């Protein structure tokens, strides 16, 4: 038996933000990030719509780009004091992810973060509040997923929390918000989205319900991401839908080791964080080459390649064409080929190698590894990460 879970209601299209005023309740807490939603007027609109609906509103502002355990705990404490029956999260993946984790600690103050780190181990939610997610970026699709990524800065580890309980009740996918994204964010979130769809399509848990969503999302992103990056707002609007479709696919089919590696390298180094979407973009070509040693995975990568119009007479040729196309997209999006080149070389080579064994071990143990189409050992993960650092050929 398999399960397919989505939000109860999803509103999409320009102007759909106004649907907020139809929420029914008494109190709403709005969780938001660093200020862009306020600068562009969307936060004021959300607050006004909620008040029009008759709800008392409180704001939790300032969620950082990679939300921390401490931020989650502060937000949960505010929720316990305010007692909202709606949690409304608006912005990029970070405030929505943070709000999902806050939700659990609000309803279950005695639960521990260690409990939630066990995949699909959340307590039953909605005993106190329902959840509405409003994304402003076109990548994470956390508005439709059963996932949240929280960072423990003391340990230097990003934890992917996973449970169908944290799939939002309401998602509002309004492209007006995505049109505010800066160019670099557009690139990184877009490659995050195509990675979601590709990993979902080759996942060991893919099914007839997830495959069409993944393929259509891949085709849309392939068609529209470069134009969106270059300022075409019609393409930007379509990308907002595409990333959401990719999210529907991966939330139910799960992911693979591109994400395992991105999670465990993202906060591991003292030189700075490796932005999640950029990490996925750099690692995806290497992982496709690694996974394609598995015949079924190679076949499915070949299906992706054909679906987006690439040519090849064999699965091997199609896999190589797909890898070349991703690398070409990365180049057009000004994304580096490897970790060593990231942000001018902020990830120190000696530190990378010193931490390689530990990071590889953590990546193999990541929640996303289990659904990867080819099994991987810690030793193989070390080799794969090394290929990603130096842009070496994957030949194992």
C-alpha cells in the first residue's frame, strides 16, 4: 500500500492571496522571514485580509534563511502564549519550514527535537491549529509537502523533518509573490525544483500518481527557468506552478542522495553555508551518473531526457544528454560546477577533506537516502562528494 497526501485546498493564480480573508477562526499567527514580504506589501495585505476575516493577528518575524532550532522554539513559545487556531506562514521555504516545526512544539510542548528527527514520527497535529502556507519563492514547494528542514548550528547539521502531519491544510500559490525574487534566488530555487522532480521520478517509491506530476514539472522548468531567470515574468509565473507540481511529486515519492548531500554539506563548513538550491544544482549531474549504474534508474533518466526533447539511441546516451543539459542550464544560470568554485572558493579544501568521512556518514544516514534508486556506502559517498568538490568524473 502507498499513500498520496496533498493540502485540502490549493488556491493558485494571480490574486489568489486574497483567499486568506475566507479563513474561519479566532486567532492567526503569521510567521515570516527577513523583510521582503513586508517591503513589497504582502505582509500588510495578509494581515489586513485576516483581520477582515475577523481574526486577531500576531506576527512572528525574522526567521533566518536556514531556520534554527532556537528560532523554532521561540516561535512555538509565542504560539503557546497567543493560542492561535491558524498558523499562516508566508515567504520562502525557511519561514514555512520553521512554522511547520513550531506547530508541533505548540501542540505538544513536551515533545523533543530528537523525536521529530525520526522520519514520520510526528504526533497527530490539528489539535489546536490549522496551517496555511503562502510561498514567495519557486523552489522548495514546502506549501504542499510533508517536509521541513531545520538547522542545528551547534552541530553544523541540517535536519530534514518528514511527516504527512505537517502537510499544510491550505496552500496559496500566487505568482505575484514570486515576481519579487532576485535573479540569483530565481536560479537556485528553480534548480532545487527540477532536482525535486527528477529525484521523485527515479525514486524507489515513485508511482502512477507521482510520475505525471514529476515529468510535467521537469518539462515546465526546462522550458521556463532560463527565461524566468532573465526577467520574463510570464515564465516566472509558470515556474511558480511548476515547482508546486514538483513538490506534490516528491512529497509522496520522496527524494534521493542529491538532497542527502545538500542537507549534510549545507551547514558543515566554517567558510559559509552552501545554499541548498545551488548545492542541488552542482550535485545533480554527479548523482545521475552514479545512479545510472542501476539499469532501472538509467531507463527512467532516459525517459526524462526523451520527454524534454533530448536525443540518444540508448539509455546511456540519453543519460549523458541529460547530464549535459543540466550542466548547460547551470552555466546559463551562473551556477558553479563544483563546491571548490562555490562563491569564489569559500569552502576550504583542507576543511572539506578533514570533514569528508563524517559528512559522508551523515549523508548516508539522511532521511532522503533510503529512496535513492542505487544503494550507497559511506566509502562511495566519500568518493561522490570528492567528485562534487573537484568536478571529477563519476566512474564507480
